[in-house]
C-alpha cells in the first residue's frame, strides 16, 4: 500500500531497489493506492514500482498484474 504507516510503499520500493542483493532488487513491486491522481502514479514508478493498482482492485486484476510483472522481470514484456 502506498500509504502505509511508518514506512510507506514509496520508501519500501526505494529500499528494495537499493538492496545489495540482486534477488531483492529485482523483485516485482506493485503499488496499491486509492487515488486516481496521475502524479501519485508517476511517483510510484519513480520510486521503482513495476505497476500501480487502484483500490478496489480485484483478485483477477492483481493476478494479471503480478503475472505481467514477473514476465517483465524475465524480459518478456513491455512497459506496465
């Protein structure tokens, strides 16, 4: 969630991308937010997220987004 207490999703994504471990750095990161404001979605991508879902998101959409992010990680897909 982009707006978690203590460490929000933006900072979490930045920390994942700065990890010394390539296994951690390459993890797919999908933001979840209630806002439709384009600037926040751009902030998600700037923080290193692979995709952004807007609440309420269905399980089907979440599954498709995860599959796409994993495919992208393997070099088989275009931008999210």
